[in-house]
């Protein structure tokens, strides 16, 4: 049976986060506002109104382009894309045709885990021994990225014989990113989108929330004989995918559908299909006869944009450390598992917060004269685990950014020291941490106020151990005659005698020594 491989390209619209819209001063806000309130004569296409380009949108678009390694040309211009739709009162969209703001580029991202979203493992899943984050990285070529304005929204009230138009979204700035057909699997496309979301958030150019429509993705896919270098002579465009999972599922569905057709020698058409989230299938929307003719021409109401060297250089200086670079630095500086590194790095605020804790821990180690790298690494690892564990759980539950909680990096570090020293048990530490999150109180104050100290000191544990041994001669006899499970009974008794405050490890060690 012949084998086929998919050829996949993406077209992504990123809604830019700006004060005002692309060509007018109406607020760029579409959520939680009544319909048709953030509008003006420009974005509703009134005769005689003139557009003015939004500098913030242009800068954010270039910033994103630079992060995608795109060439930024010296000159760029806007063009009219003509088509009629009821949510487009002007009868055309201001977009960019042949001189986009960002030219060809490329984006490299890790594909450690190519299994479907939410499942562990997979064919390329990371293996612990490797030391490079870029080890299983993929590079996707970016064709271009251009700036354009969004259209309004049509609402279709259930049962009504009419539709409603809301123009709050009309004129909102969009960055359209087009990739080359370089993706070879649905999972790769999904990971790319997830990394693009992280990137957009790092740059502060967009909230890039797919569910809210800040990040919209169309995909084109076709199949060719495995190993073939030629692009197939057809492609299918998929629309209406509102989540990363939907993108992956829709592409997987198309691979199956198109492979089936090819095996049965059925011709495949150039068509647009929509993803149905309920039925989990793609449905044909329209079959294309030739290409669309938008009759593009240069926007006569806007001058050509001159992108000076100074502007581009100043934007380069504004570029933060990008996720991939940060992940590689974390891997080099802290011996942490790659999975945890990415959990930290995906969230810029969390990664910066974590670095704050690390710097507190390092300072403390240097004050205490701790130079043993293993001990230092243990503290950092403990902090990382708590950051991606309970801390993230709590911040998510409260909808808070890491930088906005009541736990200072100093107090966080303090608790880590207490946990590693065994001054507080892991269970008690969770209770302390939750209280720190609620009150911002110092961990040592909470521990003493709640009586949560863990007994690690020799003498107080020894007294309890001796007492339990003296009170349970039969069990001790059982243990000595080979019943190893008797040990658990004795440990339980000792933990009870110390009201659960003894360090279980210390109890075990001491008991074993005494019974030998
Ligand atoms: Zn407006």
C-alpha cells in the first residue's frame, strides 16, 4: 500500500494589544462592552473619514517580526483588499499585499513531546540524559507577517429572521503570520501555536488567548507520497478551529480523510472546510474555482511607511530574553528536568518570580558559607517544584499572575530552607504555604503560631523512640525474629507520640539503629 505524508502550513491572526484601534482612536476593547460602543466614523467607514496608522501597533508588529527572525524592510505600505461582507462597512479591508511589514523569517521551537495535547510520552518525548533544550527542535520558515484591520462581527439571534452587526471589533489591529508548508504532523502545528502564544505574551504584543479569539488559526493541508519533495497540486484550507486541540484534531481528521481518498484514487479538490467542534469532523464550506480576486491596490489615504534603522534598532533593544533562550539558560544554570524548565519558562511572570527566589537562596547560601553544589541544587530544585506545583495551582485558582501574590520571593525561599532542613514536614509545609498565600505572613511565624515544627533534633526523637520500644516488647521481639512489617507499627506509634511532628526519616533511622 502506498504511503502518504502530510504537508501543512498555517495562517495565524494575532490580535494586537494596543490602546486604540489600527486606524482611529476608538478603544481597542471588544470584551465586556455593549455592542457598537467603541466605534467612530473611521472604523464604521463613514464617507470623508480618514485613517491614521497606529504607531503602537506598527511597533508591536515589528517586535513580533524580529522575534520571528523576519527581515524588516525599509519601506512598507498598506493596500486595500476589496470584498463585500455585512460586517465590513467600507467594502474593503486595509491590509498589506506586496510590501508587508515583516518579510521572510523562521521560528525554532522544541518538540520534546509530540503526543496529542494532555498525554505524556510520545515518539520524540524527552529522554532525561540529554542536556540541550534545542535537541529535538524544529525550525519552521515564516513566509511573511503583515498588519491589517479586523472586521466587525455578525450575530445571528436564535430563531430571528435577521442578523445583527457589532462593529466594536472593526478596525482592531491584527498581525497575520503566514508560514511555509513546513509542518509534518498535527502535533508539530499545535506545539508551534502554543510556543507562538508564549512568545506573544513574552513580547507583550497580545494576550494570544485562542478561546477568546486573540489568536486565530487557519491551516492548509494536503498529502503527498512519502519522501516526495514536490508540493501537491491541491490544498485544503481548514477554518473555525478555536483551540490548540481543535487544530490538532482537525488536521488529524484531514490526514485520514485525504489518505482514504488517495487510496481509492478519488480526486481531491481545492476547497475550504470548517471544523465542527461538536461532530469532530471537517465539513466542506466552498470549493474554489480559481483564486479569489480582491483587486488589491495601494491604500490612497495612507502614506508609505518608512521604517528607519533607528526605529528597528530601538525595538531590538526592547526585546526581552525570549523563551527558548531562557529555557537554555535555565538548563545550564540550574540542574532541573526539562519539563519543569518549560513549565517555568512558559509563563514569563512565573519564570521571573522563580529567579527572584533563586537569588534569595543563593544569597543565603553564600552568607551561610554553603559551597556544596549538591545542597545548593537541592534548594533550587525544591523551589522549582513548589513553583510549578502548589504555587501555580493557587495562582491559577485565584486568577493571579506570579508577580501579584502575597508571597515574597524571600518568604518563599525561607520555607524552602525549612523544608530541606527538615524543620517542617512536607505536609505541614503545604499548610504553611497556603496560609502564606492568603496572608503574606512569614513562614517561621506561621510555623510557630500553629505548632507545626518538625522534630529533627536527636534528643526529643530519641526519648519517644525509647519509650515506644520499652512499651512494646512483643512487637520488638517480632521485628527481631524477622517480621520486618513490625517496623511500620513502631514508627506509627512514635509519630503518634510526637503528635506527627517527628521527621519520619529521622525516626526510621534511629529506630533501625536501636533494634539492630
Ligand atoms: Zn474608530
